[in-house]
C-alpha cells in the first residue's frame, strides 16, 4: 500500500520537500543542542521542563483522541465514521511519534535512553509512560494498517484484529492518564497536585484532537475531493463542543478549589499565570488568550446554526486548538514551575533554537501524517472507483 | 526475463556498493601504527589488580563492576587474587600506577576508535614532569 | 569409539541450551555481579542507620555558611555558573524562601536569618520514586545518592523535589570550575546533580565537608541512634524541618 505515497501531484511533492527542509533545519538545530547541551534552550534550574515537554503533553492528547472515533465506530457500529476513523488512527500514529521525539530531544543524555528499559523501574511514572506510549503506537499501527489493507482487498478484516481495536480504547485513555500522573503525583508542585489533572487532560484532548481532525478533514476534502461526509463532521463538532465545555468547566473547578481554599502553594501559580506575581507577568496575555478563545469557541459551537456552518465550525476549531494548546502547553508546564519550591520566580521563554527543534519535530510528524493520509485516501478512493 | 529499468537499478547498486565498501577502500594501504603501551615501571608495581590478560581483554567489565560497587553498594575496597587491598578508584588507583593516560589508555582506545566517556567526569591527574 | 555426527549435534545442542539457560542467562539477568565476593567496604567507613544533619542556628553565622559552601563546592567540583542555569549543592536563602507558608510576623530574629539549604536526604524521597532508571536511589543508611553514570537527564527528579535541591548540567561544567579538586570527579553535560551527604567521605570514616568546616554549627550524625550527638541535640532543642507536611520526612533539622 505504501506505493500510493510514491505518486502524487506537484503540490504533494512540493509539500513533502518543504517539510524535509524544515526537518533538516530542525535536525541541524538539534545537532547544536546535542553538542552543546540544553544550555541553548530557555530552560533553567527553576523551570526545568519547557517547550518540548509542553508539546509532548499536548500531543499525547491529540493521539488519545482517536478513541473518540474508534469507540463509536467499532463498539457502537456508528457507520458515519466509516470514512474518517482511519484518519483519526493515523493522526494518532503521527502524534505518538512526535511525543516520543519530543521526549528524546528533551533528554540531557539521549544516548542513554535505553537505560529506561535496561533498569526498568515500575515505581516511576515515566517508565509507564514509555510502556503505554510505545504500546499505543504499535496498537494503532497494526489496527490502522490491517483494517485498511483488508478494505483494499475488499475482504473483512481478520478476526484477530477485533480484540486489538477494543484494546486501543482503554489504552487511549491510559496514555493521557499516565501522562497526567507524571505531574499529578509530585508533592511539591501545588499547581499540578490535583486529582482532576487526568480528567482535565482528557477533556482538553477530546476537544483538541477532533478539532484538529475536522480541520484536517476540510483540508483533505479540498485537496483530494475525499469527503468524510457532512454527518461525520457534525458528530465530531458535537464531540468538540461537549469536550471544550468540560475543559472550561474543569478549569473553573480548579479555580474554585484553589481560590476558595486560598492555600498559597496552590494559589500562587494561578495568580502568576492570570494576573502576574510580584511583577512577573510574561504568560498573562497568553493564558487570557487561551481562556477567551475557549469561551468564544463555546459560544460558536453551542449554537447549532453556527456549529453547522462549515466555515464557522472551522474558526471554532482553530479557537479550540489555540485554547488547549496554550493551556496545556506553556500554561501547564511553566505555570507549574513558577514560582519554584522556594517561592522564587524565574520566568521561561523558549529560545530560537528550541523553537527550530520544535518545528523540526512537528514537520516530522506532518511528513508521517501526509504519507499515511496519502495511502489511506488512495485506498479509499480506489475502492470507491470500483 | 526482462529487467525493467535495468540501467537505473544497476547504477543504484553500484553506488550502493561503493558507499557500503567505503571504509575498506578508503583506508587501503594506510595501516594505523600498532599501539605502544607504556606500562608502569617495575619499581612502581609488578602486577595489576588482576592478571594482565584479563585486564587487557576485560578491564572495562572490571571498571563497570567497580563503578557499581562503589556508587551503588558503597563497597570501595577490592581484594585482589593475591589478597592485596585496593581502593576502587579510576583516578586515584588505576591512574596512580598508569600515570599517563595518553601513553596507556589512549593508545588502544585511539587505535580501536573507541571513546569511553570516563574522562567526561573523571579527572586525569596532572602528569609528573 | 568415535562420536558420530548425530551424537555430536545432540551434545552441541544440549550444551548450547544449557549455556544459554545457565551462566549466560545469569549474566544477562544480573550483569557484573559474578565476582562480587571480591568487593567489600572500607573498614574505616562510618556506619549509620539513618544519616541526618542538625544545623544550630545559634552558632550559625554568615562566615560559617561561607566556609561550608566553599568547602563543599570546591571539593565536589561544583561549577560556578552565573546564569539561571546554575548548579548548587548547598546555599543560603532567607527564612521566607526556605520555610514558605510558615511566615510569622511575630517570629522575631529567627525569621530574619539566612538559612543554609541542601538536599534533605528525605526518608521518603520523591526524587527516588520518580526516577525512571534508578539513577537516584536511597542507600540503606538513608543517603539519597545519584549514579551519574546512569542518569539520562530527564529531569523528572527536579520536578519531583519539593525543596529545589537539584541542579541540571545544561552544559559542560568544566569551564566553570575555577580550581579542580583532583580526587572527586566533575559531572558531564546532561546529568542532574545534588548534595551526596559526602558519601565518599563517610566511606573512609570522615564527616561531610560542610560539617567539618562549620565549626560545630552543623552536626552530622545517626538519627536512628538514640546515643548519637545529633540525637542529644534534637532532644535538647526545638527543631524545624522544611515542609514536613509533605510526608517526605526530611533529615536536615534546623535548631532554632
């Protein structure tokens, strides 16, 4: 099937070349980091995780959101998602690969990464994150590829794939839960020490992932005339609506508990993010942008007339993306580290090289996504032409 | 049987073979000089912590064992086969007899193109002039 | 009697199977532990159930702090990096930062002092819990140690530590070490580091550098030994610990 990725329009090849150029630039920047160390990033003794881990956290959510398609389609035989489920599974594959790359570029000693397997440590959440992320990658690769191949041969998928697809449903929840546990189990970090971390992550994931998928679906429709179907987009839009409402709701729950209890070690982080703390306020415009985007998106999505308008839905999806990306990325990570355990303040902003490496990883993910989508849509259109 | 695109395939294979065999033909006739180890003088020590053939072949394993024993188990004394006691320390024990890293360690490491990361942290004592 | 081909293959097959299941398997499972009998502790090593430190704020002066910090940072080759990507094992900070959320405007002079802070060698250390490679681990005597050879630089321990006691080597530290201490390694780019309670000193029967340099203001000892000097001090004086509510059970006690 992979041969379908080897023929395409001029635009297709130009896009691939553009991605390769960005990947090369990112790789070159990574070489600088590899040789000099993480000194080239904006991270510090106080803010010891930054942009890479932020992107990782966000993308785990995008990956997990494939379950929003797999579950209705395979468990409830919701046929409307027949054409788009594979796009969700392939988006998950590209996202998980980006997650793994982001963790790798964040390591101080990347050459020692296999120590995680040589000295397995079940009491470390990071060990389990490695297990569930790699497991999820394999599950989705197998499930996506086997069902697509069966479709191409016009036969029913082999029976053994069913349990694997069912397994992918709780597994998707697990990857984001375990990722939340990375943060939510640390005694000294008030901003993260909350049981609602995993539900909050899942809600923002189920908003961001399907929103990205709607936008990708629009793009695919425009470029290849492959239409996932009006009804599929509408159902996805409903999922985004519920999820973004839950996301904001969970955030407000957090604000209440932290604000009403008024425990400083929990409250100072929210204070820093939303109002600035002792004159440090770099992230204030960002987090308010996130909140405002979320609220406007809800207004656009709740009203059926605006939600069912494809153009407005597109705008709403972009707003959902902006909201969740800022909230879960920069807000989550930097907000948790500022102020530090000694209530001192060091702010964080990524450097140019750090951004280049980030773009490189995103371009790698987009390259994989493009190739997988090319194959999937090629197969679907071939089958429909028969 | 007809070979489609034969020209392209054969050219590709030739290029592949050329690149694949690059290490062999690029170093033809350029034998690296055999390493010359300078061993500690007999007045310093007659015998390493264990038999020379073992050290030659497996010193890295011994050093790894020492490393784990010292750092992880807090065991710092090595009892040699002949009953002698040694403080398990690369800088303070090994290099006190083998007092020139350049004339001992580096000789073989460079010859074999291996770059152990010991020296990123462990200091090399200043050589006695 | 000769061994025919069939028998030879049988024997060879069995030997290989045994070899894989036996010695080789053993080595794969526990590499490097075959000749552990040859390794032992230094007979002079200090033995303790649970090491701890008491800091007597009555004796503690800025000069004491300077001496302790200088000794520690020199002997352990701690680099002096003048940026926010700095490295420190032991340092001074105001009361409000060392003991946040315990401020008391009526506390008097103790609240205006500078406090020396370092790794607390917690009895229940979050950094050990989160480390994915056991590069940070707890010894039987309570010392929370780091194996710099194994650290992958993921910095989970830095997020886990509620005391900010850990530093990451964002770059090669060597250019920032003014004078190298010959008997202790430096660290390399990409690993996390922190106070090791002078494990290398305890192993040869000596006290930590900071305790030695503090002129009696910092007392190192066995918290679990009721007869130790440290326990006597803890009995006689009121002591506070950093963030005891987190359940980490820190082993650095401040006598106020």
